């Protein structure tokens, strides 16, 4: 199904013709182009960016993604033609694993990527891959991941973390859990959750790395007891009758950061206007997805295709809508399901969000020493380009570049004193 035009839904003023208008140009020169330009609608400025000296330096842009629901804004930016509005063509490029995403981004085969927040910072700090200076342009989504446990565990009485710990203490064997990349978000959610119940993920269990689309097949074959991954692969395990949702990641950290739009620092330096244009297009796509239930349905229909997520639309749609079923009898409407925009609160690249992942890298021994958390975050999160894109798309900005959050274990993270925070956990490397 083709999603209808957004012309009347998203654009409060007529879109600007990107072809030069010589008569208007002459008139503007006569009365002072610079002063008038500062008064025009930001969307008209976008037209000037696309046609003038601030035009995107590179117009065809390969943006890689993994088959996950949270790639939707990248796909929709192209599908809806929002990229053309900003003078670029986004070419969504599907990859099989986060390692492939990493390699092709670093070597320049792909330009930008839908990517794990922690993966970007791992590269910046020289862990999880060769050191490379990186850049985060925006947050793509909050929430919407989960920890799935096997039905075999459920049959032994496991329904949550506490009962998992009891079983592991009683029945000694090797318990295997999977995450999607060692420095990534899913590893950090899994470790945080297990540790909360007294399970040291580095000592009490075997943790393996499995690409997201392969999680269900590996659990079906009996290779793992549980995994943490993004949707729709938790919902898929329930539909296939092989697993259940032990917790959602929004229950671990309400409105947590998840995937980001990432690239190398070299790419931003060489193509700043292109980065702004792509960020603007994806911001508008994010706004569209969150605008109504119908837009979410239509988005799910688009991304369910073989070339994108490649699974049934209902498996994607229900959890995107916040309609949850844990597979063992509980159903609920989740008010903090996957979000793509939420009046811009989702998308701002908060410095504190970036710092949190680094504290967890330190906690689990991926980093030997404390980095200068704030300095690194300021270097990587490109707030300047984000603000330009926010201005172009009329996206509200927060009052602060830091935010405060309370996690499910009662700890509060606000970016203050990260060294002490990283060292404060009882269970760590």
C-alpha cells in the first residue's frame, strides 16, 4: 500500500520550488536579501539550502539499516519523498549484522546508518572495532526493545528475572543469552537486567552475539535461553510459540535512547549540508510516524516488505501501536512503546544519553579506564547540525543538553559525576 502524500499533513506552508527564480532573486537584491531571508519560514530556508550555496554536497546518500522496526524513519524518509524536499536521495541499504553496519560505515561503502548508540561510542573509544572518530546526528527512537526468554524456561516456572535467578541457582548448567553487538544497546539492557537480579552476565551465564533477524531461529533450534533485541523479533518469538517477553526495555528505562543516525566524523566534515538535509528528512518522517494510528499502520505495512524487515505486518504493527502481549497470558497498552518523534523529545542527541552508554562500557570492563565522559559526548553528538535540522522542520528543542532519568532499580542517571555512577554498581566486571 502506498502511503498518501504528506503535503497537507506536515507542511504548514507551501513547499518551495527548488528551481532558481531569477525575477524573485532580482527583487530580493533590490530590497535587501539578507534581512528578508532571516524573516522567512524555515521551510523556505530549506529550499534556499537545497538550491543555493548551502546545497547538499552529496545528493545520493546510502543509509544502512538492520531489519528492525526502528529503521522505519530511515525507510519512510525515502518512501514519502521527504528526502527530495531537502535536495537529497536517501538510499536505504539493508545489512545483515551490526558488524557489517560497522565495517561498511567506517570504510565509506555506506554514508550514514541506523545504528546502535553504544556501537558508535565503542568505535569512538576504540572498543568493538578499530578506533574511528564518529558522529551522532540524531536519536532515531526511544523504547521498543525487549528481553525474550524461552518457553522451556517458562515450563520450569520462570516468568521474570527473580524466578530466572532461582532456577539458575537450583539447576546448575550453562545458561546462554544473546545480544546483538558487544558494545551495543541490547547488550547493555541485557546485562543491566540480569545484574539487577543478582546474575552476573560475565560469570554466571554465557553471552553470545547474534544478528537481530537470526534471534528467533537460534532460539527455535535450542541454542539459547534468552535474548535481548529490538522489535519485531520479540513479538515474532511469541507468534511462533517459542518464547515470551520477560520485560520490555522501557520497563528498564522509561523513554530510553536506542538507535541513532550515525556516521563518521570525516563524512560530517566533508558533507555537512548533506548531513543536515538527511537529518531534516528523517525528522519529518519521524514526525509522520508518530502523528496517528493510521500512519503507524501504514508505516508497518511499508517496512514489513521483504526488502526491509521481512515479516508479517501484524507482528510489527501491534507493538508499534503499544498493544502488548507477553506470550504467557498478560496483555496491556504500553504508554511508552516505541516512539520516533514525540514533539522532538525523542530525537535530540542528549549528551547524558551518550554518557550513560560509556558508563556501562566501563562497568562491564570494555573500557579499562574512565574516559572524559562529557568531553567525548560533546565531540561525538553533533548538536549543531541537529539544531539546524530542527529549525528547518520546526522541531522543538529541549531546554538542556542533559536530562535526568530514573531506571527500574531506583538509580537516577542525570549525567552528573559519571565516574562515581559507573563504579557504584555492586555487580560489574
